[in-house]
C-alpha cells in the first residue's frame, strides 16, 4: 500500500502543470539557454612582431572556393536566420553599421562606398525589353535589382608568410579578404547566357574586421555547442584554397597571366613547395 502511495505521489509530481514549462523568455530565444558570451567576444591577441625579427617574408594570394565541402561554413546559410549568418552577410552588416571599411583593392587606400558594393552585388536597376500582354507590343521596363550575396562563391585571401627568428617560428597572418561574385551574364532581354563572370566586390583589412568576426559564430562540426567564431576559423586555418598569385618582380602578376590549365596547377604547387621547403631547411634532423 505504501509503495502504491509513493508511486502515485511521484506520478503526480511528474505530471504537475508547469513541471516542464519553459519561461516565456526561453521560448523567444529559440533555445533552452541563452548564449551570453558570443556577442561580447574579443579576438585573440596576436604576438607582437618586430621588423628586425622577420628574416624572411612572402606575400601569397589564395583563392578559396566556397563550393568545396570544407568551406561550406563560410557560405551557409544563404539567408540569415537567428544568430547564424554567412561570412558575406557578416561583412555586409559591418559595412551597413559603419563598423568596417570596404576598399577598392588590396592596398587599402581608397574606400569603396556602400552603394558601389551593393551595385557590384547585383543591386542595379536594369532596362529590359518585354512584350506587353495587352497590346502585344514591345515596351521597355525598369527591373529593380537586389543584392545577391548568395552569388559570392569565392574569396581571395591575402596572407603574409614569415619567419620570426625571435621565437624561431614560421607562420602566416591574413592581411585582407576579398569576396568574389560568380554569376552568369544576362542578355538585354534578361535571358541567362553561358558566359560566367567573376567580379571582385571589395577588399577588407583583416586586422580591422577581427572584432566583428569574433562576435559571430560559425556552424562547424556536429556539435551545436561547439563555439567557433569566424575569426577562430581563419586563425586556425580551417579552410581550403589554392595559390592564385605571389609577390614577384612582374607587378605581382597572377599565375593565370603566364600559364594556363594543368601548368597553372603545377605552378601553384611549386610555390607551395617552395614555402614548405624553406621551412624544412631551417631545421636540422
């Protein structure tokens, strides 16, 4: 009898109204807890570096294709939802809030206006010739453009490799990022063609955007609790890319300017191996 009473009391406690009731605040958050630390994160300070300690340096432009699976965290989601945003949406938010500055090239001297950035992303009105359904005559109408951040499929990353003799360390630091829009050209009638265009949208100076990137989480791995910011992703080099250009005497020309096809891949591999071999030659085994 006593056991029956105990069981009934436990059952009543379990099914009492409000036992599993969430607060109204929790329901608005869309989660059982609030991520309080993410919006206030600060970037990890980098070690101080003196010019006198750098005995070797090389500038590398690396092309990152977001269609590769390892780079998907930089591309998705294509539209912001909740706290999750793609890298280009994070950068656009920073530009709209005037937290960061867009530049025309990797010299970071000439700023680019937000209106120009939006135009390069597709927000440009177009005049198209269409057929009026009532009269059957051709008329010219103005089509309002929209910002197509989902067409940013590539990033060009400017990084500097160096050897620090003070700490006996061979390392690299990212100098700048450039989103690249990849899209198909349209005819005057609005029809898509087979011609593919790659357009540099803007450059951002990486040390300037680190605070912005550190405040935005990136989805990485199978654990939603795994807390990794965009700044962490770049510092830990959790992305894949190929060498597109190196600093050289010929106006820093691109690899595709002097070789093509398979030879371009061989040239990129040669530059990569040159950097790797330099590091290996520093040590004795």
